[in-house]
C-alpha cells in the first residue's frame, strides 16, 4: 500500500528517503518506513531536481543505522539535519532544472535550495506515543511539582530543556520575594517612602540567584552530557552572500564578504536607525506623560469613581503601544541584521539580541526611570509599574497562547475535514502521510529568543522597581506558572517539532540577565538614597547623601563581583567527576598506546 506525499521528502534514521511514497507491510497498518525528518519542496519542483536531490541524500547514507538503544529520537533527528546540511555539490554548476541556482564544489546543497526558495522548510516529525507520554507528565495533569526536564530534553533537546529549567528556577527564586512582598503590600503599601527594606532585599536577591543558576545549569548540563561539549565548527548561514573566494580553513571555495563593509553597514545604518527608534520611543513616552497630566487634572476637578478609573487609562494605552512598538521594531531589527550579512549564525544572533535588548529595555523602562528619578513620584511609579506589568502579561498570554492555539485549530479542522473524506470508517487515527502533511502546515517554532526576552523584561520589572510595588513578584510567579502550561501546550500541539539544540547553558542570555542585575543594584541604591528615612540622616548636606549612596552602591557592586569569584560556576562534586573522567580517558589512551607499542 502506497502513501503519496506530494512535494515532501521524508528521511529515516538510516538515511533512506521516501520520495512521495511510504509503504505499510503488516496487517496492523504500521509503516515499515519510519520517517524522522521531512523536507518540503515547492509544489512545482522540477522532476530532475527531485531525482538529483534524492540520489545525493541516498549516496552517503547507505550504511547508516537507526541508533535504537543508544540515541534518542531528537538526537537522531539532529544527526540527520547535520548530514543533510553537509551535503555538498561536487561537479554540478547548478541545481538540475534551475539554472539560476548556481552551485560550485563544496557548496551546501540544502542551503542553496533554501536561499533560492526551492526548499520551503525542513522539520523533524513528532512521535505520537512519546508526545502523549510527555504531554501527560508535563501539562495535562495540573500538579505542584517540578517539570519533567529529562523527558523534555529527551524529546526536544538540551536547548529547549534548559529554557524550561531556567523558567522553573526563576519562578521558584521569586517565591521568597513574593512571600516578603505580600505582607509588605498589605500593611505598609500606602506609605511609599518605606521601601528601603525591600530595596535592600532586591539588591541581595538579584545578586545571588544568577550565581546559583549557573551552578544549577552546570548540574543539568553535566547530567545531559553537554557540559564539556566543544563549540562546533560553524558553516556560513543560508542567507550569507558575497564574492566567491578561497577559504583557507575549509580548503574550498565559498562566498566571502569584506568585514569592513559589514562594519560600515552596522555603524552608518543600523546604529543610527536604533538611535532614531530610541528617540521615537522617548517621544511616545512624553505623549504618555501629557496624557497622565490630563487625566490627573480631570480627576482633581471632579473626583469620582470614573475619573479614578480614568487615571489608569493612559498607562494601559501606553503599555499596549509599548508592546506594538516592540513587535514592529523586532521585524525591523531582523531585517537590518539580515542586511548586515553576517557570515555565522552566532554572529547574527548576537547582533540581533543586542539590537532588540537595547530597544526593549529603553522602551519598557524609560518611563519608570523618568518617574522615579526626574519626577520622583513614587505613587505614580507604583501605579505605572502595576499597569505596565499586568497589561503586558495579558497581551503576551493572548499573543503567545490563545492566538496561536486558535489559528492552529482552524488549520487542523480544515486538514481533518479533507482527510475524513478519504478515510474509511474503520480508521481510528490519521494515516502517516496525512499526519506528515498536517505537521507541515503547523506553525514553525522560532526558538527560545522571544521566551527569554519575555523573562528578561519580567526580571527587570521585578529587580528594578518592585520595592515600590511589592506585588510585582506575585504577578510574575502567576504569569510564569501559566507560561509553563501554555508553552508546554504550544510545543506539543501548536508548533512543528523543532530540531534539538545541544547546549551547555543559556548562552548570551546569561550575560543579559547579569547586566540587568548590575543595573538593578544601581537603581535600588538610588531609590534607597532618595527615601526620606535615609535623607533624615543628612538633613543639611545633600552632597554627603549622594557620596554615601554612591559609595554603598560601589561596595555592593564590588560584593557582587566578589561573589562571582567565590561561588564556582560548576559545583565541586561535578568538577571532581569531570576531572575523574579526564583522568580515566588519559589512562585508557595510555593503555592503548602501550598495547600498540608492544604489538609493534
């Protein structure tokens, strides 16, 4: 029995591709061919191009194995992806049937097909039974317990598991602050000047939790076998272009692009654009303050319930505008970073993260800094923080959970209606071919970038200004709990399965959070110095107050950096295990060398 999958190529662990057909060989309907990765080509792909691609996929994989009992499915899919991406042209000058898709010896075939739009996407398939088990232990059963990180890692890979591990760690780290904040809010929240104790707590909290996370991250990475993983050699990005030249490292021809030209694009175009966006953000912020002033004047003229509600409207509108500006800027930042023509994916990601973080930080927190240190209005600061935090969480839950779920359900219903017309009454589940097509039409998971960005902004709201609104930590804990379940549901049922991303830590985001913690120390020290309790100790000299505040802030920063050296990133027992492993490897190598010498 044959299953036709138009313009799809499925690849198994053994490397055998199925060009539109898959066979079933037993009465139970179980397919003899178990596809792991699918390549989707454009609908009118030339036959000669498909035949050529199939022959190139089959050639190096004749002796492949399925990895059962040794590798997880996610690892097999990652290896297949690596093998496909390293398929290189030999003596071909172009893709058969496409004279404009030029090739040269050593050029990545998959990257060329992607850049020319012949290959639409390449994605790994879900495994129904494993997905059901993971879904049940992860989100289908509400329980107050840890996430199944080992199962997440087994199914999705280390990068995804580390994100959920960090989300879980961040949530638990917020619990002490939430417990401290509730009574503080209930009994002392009307007196906004008595926030010194909470500010001191913030300084200590944000200093310690990130150091402890590095140890927790190292423990997870060691358990998963990626702690000592060396950085893989990076190939050029699919979108990278330039003049064909010789690369002495790879000893083959590939596009070369002058670094000086890239730097000119960054400093003469990208940087001015970012500064222009920051100026526009500042302009919108001043409009927000004008709206706040208008709402306050209306309330002062006629105090009532409705004018009291009106006081929150400018902040709500501003929060919505902030989210819209962040979204529009994100697309612009991606376009600019692509236009800068970075050769490596890591360089592309670092420049994109920098652009997005700078704008998002300024856009989200500039108004709070202005209220705190220019207007010095703690009542308005508390109100603005609460409104921005609650509104952004509601919008994020809508955009990240409800909207993708609703769109995917619409797509699934259309596909299932088409399938039901072809199915016989005895079929209990979708045929494999239709399941592949269904997954091909699912939304693409774009990685953990947006997830980490959201946590970064929440960390900023909590660590910078929660001393004037102690319930901030409570709101973030509630958000994170719902985030775990919504993200888990999306990963299992809304998005295509992503390829595994072997990782030993959370990468550049660790530096981003640590930078935010340094800013939090400075901000909280400044808020402490502005409090009436502290000012009372310096009734005659404001200069002394400033000097003492700066001295304490420098002392706390020094304490923070000393802690960085005192608390090892890798726990002692794991350091011993790593050293033991290295010793045993050297001993085994010595024995092998001695055996070879004896034989000779």
